[in-house]
């Protein structure tokens, strides 16, 4: 029985991660359109980008989009995972990577 419970929790956590990633990826054309028009990435996410969409529970719309120099990132945290509970999309590499929220970058 514990295996089923753990497996079910992991499956649910994975589904939540997937929904959050898909939501973020759906916003990339909006971000790129602003960059094409203004020459730089927008300083913050614009709520009109997701108007009419449901926002996944892992996304905190006030703090999921970050500018890093000449690139941007999306990130969210899923505390259903014990380790590697933060996902971040890096626009430079066009890929997702995960790390632990308690990890200190040095």
C-alpha cells in the first residue's frame, strides 16, 4: 500500500510540474514578440499574456518570470518533491533544469 501512495503522489507532482512548464512555454511567443518590438525582454510578465487561461497552481504570477541580463527565465517551486523541487526555464539554452530550493549557489 505505501508504494501505491508514494507512486500516486509522485504522479500528481509530475502532472503539476508538467502543467506549469506548459503554461510557461505558452508565454514564450509573447515574451519574444515584446523583444522583437522593443529590442529587449520585458521587465515583467504581462497578465494579458495568459488572459482566458487557467493558471496552474504552482505558478505565482507575481514572481515566476525573471530577467537575467540578455535572457529571461521562468521558475516555479513544487514542494511535493523532497529534492530538486524548483524548476527553471533558461531562455539562452531553451531548456528546463531543476535544483533544490535550499541549494546555495556559490
